[in-house]
C-alpha cells in the first residue's frame, strides 16, 4: 500500500516542482560560494529516544534543510552546523544539555524540544541566560502566553490553535455531554483547558461530565474507558497520542465504542500515529493531522520531492516541523544579518517565510507562528488509516486578539 502511494505521489509531485532551495531566502538561491569561517551553530535538544516515531523523521528533515542551506552558500557566508542532544523526555536532562551547548559548544541559539514540560524548562533557561530559543514542537499555550518570554518563539500551532480548529467541527455535533481524555502533564492540561473554554463559547449548552487524566505513556485503557462510559457522554475529546492512543483505540474498538461514540481528537491524523494504528484506525473521528499523500501545493511538492529523494520514504508531520524550523532560522538570520541574540529577536518578530504548508509569520506580540494544521476525518483505505474531507486551517485565523494576549502574556515578554 505504501509503495503504491509513494509511486503515485512521486509521479504527481515531481511534475509540480523540483527539489532545491525553496526554503532559502531569495538572495541565497543564486550561484553559491562555498561557505567558510566559523560555523553558525544551532543547539538542538529533543526527546529522540522517547518519541522516535515523530523525531526520527524530524531529524532527517532538519538534516536535509541544513544540507540545502550549506549547498546554497550557508548563512552570512558561513556554514551552518546543528549540534543535537537527546533529553530523553526529561526537563533536567534538557537543561543540562542546554547549559553545555551554550557554555562549551558556544551555540548561537537553541531550538527544538517536543514535550511541553521540557519546552517550558528550556524556555526558562533561555530567559535566564539571554539566549534565543526556537521551540519547534511543544504545544502548551503557556509557552508563549502565561510563561512566555522575549527570548522564546514557537513554530508549531499551539493547543489553543488546534483546539479552536477542532471546536469549529465539534460545535456542529448534536452532542451536549462531553468527556475528555488527556495525558496528565502540561500539554494535556493546556489542550483540555482551551477546548473547554472554546467549546463553551461556541456552544453554551455543552457540558463536561467527566475527565480522565492518565499518566503519559501509562494509560490503562480498560479502566479509562469504563470510567468514560460511566459518565454517559455523547462525545469525547481525546488528547492522547503515541502508545496511549494505540491502547485507547484498541480497547474502544473491542468494546464497540468507536465509531458509535463521536470523538474529536488532537493530532490523531498525523501519519506518525496512523502508521501504528493501521487497520485499527477508528473511522469518522474528527482530527488534526497531515494528509501527506493528498497535498498538491507547490510548496509541499518541493519539500516532498527533496525529502523523498534523500530518504526514500515519505515525510511525517515531524518532517514538516524539522524542515520548517530550519527554514525559519535561515530567514531570521538573513533578515538580522547577524546571529546576535538581540538582533535575532527583532528579526523573528514579524518574520514571514514560506513553509511546506505555505506562508507563515511569527507574531510580534506573542512570538507564536501562524503555521496551521489540517483538519478532517479519519477513514480506512486498503487496511490503513488516512484523512478524508480535510481542509487546511490557517493558524492566523485561530489565534486570540492582541488584547487577549496582553491579558495572558507577561508585560516584560513584550518589550
């Protein structure tokens, strides 16, 4: 099935655009000189050993992007070097690595992290040490709002943004009684809080009759779903991912719960997770995700072609995030004409670049990018999960007003 999809996708996208330096500023897309001098060093910290299904493709993509940058002459005429460290999903390990990267490796900026609690820890380190940190993946709203700071920027669509995208669909359901299932740490707590507030605003008759908070990677599906059913819900908001999602889906299928009970689910349409679910994919869930084999835009075609040629594999959502991370850093350095931290902060504020998903801008007020997500339904095709009836939700349409941000973000962070 994958081979057939890849061959079809290759034929379609290779006609749209060739791989190359689409990620680079226009001035660097010309005949390049070989970069020289001290490398521009990026310290990248992530949970590679803990979340390999997302972060192996992510790493392959930022490696590809780095190669493209250097092949096109580097940045400011200097080569780019990424020094990666594995935080094993532990905030303390991430801080230890950040300290070593800044003090010993002399990196010019920090990037990465996956888990929200780890991202918040590195953001606090960035504030205390006055070093720029581009958080590529952690989704907690607090990262750019309640605990935001002037040194931290976030690339991916947040829990608020993706919850707002899903609420548009959830509000159309006849369901009034909702139960939430989310991992009991920063990401899950943030997602549930945003979804509840946004759904209540859209549907004042909605009520939340139960909450399940399994520990990350330790979900006991039987007892969790038993408690869910005891609350007699009419719909579920799910925030679990990875192994927890697989356990939940398997148990729900065995009980005949899915697709009988409507489910609105964060991230579950990402190929990282559909690859694991395969024929167990629950049909008709409303999800955010990445229909990689169906997107025919020129920006995505260029990215897909380059990634496939290098890796002989299709991209996952992590691949898009890793590639866009390097795109944004390249654009910011080119705009700043420097790797000085203060100049990079100014450059990132209001920075626009073209990602595999299309145009993205980092908002000056809260350092959140407008990178969006795909929203659609889950379906089974030839024994594998996919997204259908999807649309791209531009992140700019799902962010709060400046006035709302000022209520939530520290004043010092907006200086």
